[in-house]
């Protein structure tokens, strides 16, 4: 299984992005199942909801609400890796080891480890600090 962090998921779902075609080709060649961690879903939903809240003019809220609908439609077509008991146990284990990355990233790492998945993320600086996590950058790292 391959899990896509928010950065890779955003490129994959934006056909206009300069890196879309190369990422799509690599994913198709991998023949692995794809999923997005629920934490990445949470991050994207929070971002669009925050944008709605920042706009007091209700007419200016139309665009972010429309984007939110498109995002929900996109997520409905994807497998979503759950926040599960094994992921929570892994998260606690990593915290005890004093892995010093953000809570959301640590949750994504825990989900990836619990699912024995390869995580695709451009944030190698943080994720490489997580013992036992398989992580690669298919956007900016040379293949």
C-alpha cells in the first residue's frame, strides 16, 4: 500500500500541476493500492473551512464552499487509511521514543507504520526522523 501525504495528494488531484503527469506515471507503474491518511483528509478540510470562516462577505464564500464540495467528491472516490487502535499504539510508542515532529505528521507516520505502507511526502526532513517509517518523495527527489 502507498499512502499519499497532502503534498503528493494535491499534485495528483490537480492535472494542471507541472508534476502531475510524472507522479501519475510512477504511481501507475507501482501497481500498489493507493490511499490517503485520514489525518491528511482532516488537514485539507480544516484549510477550506478556515478559508470560509475568514471571509465575512457571504458572496466571497461561494468559491471555498465549491472547493469543499469538490474535495468531498474527490475523497469519496479514494480509500482512506483510518486512525485505528494499531495507529494510536504506534503513535504513543513514537512519542515515548521522543520523535520530535509535529503531531499531525506523527499521526500520519503512525498510520503508515500500522498499515506497513510506503508514505509519499515531500517532507523528508521530518519524516526521516521516524524509525521504522518507509517514506519517499516522488515529487522533488530524483528517482
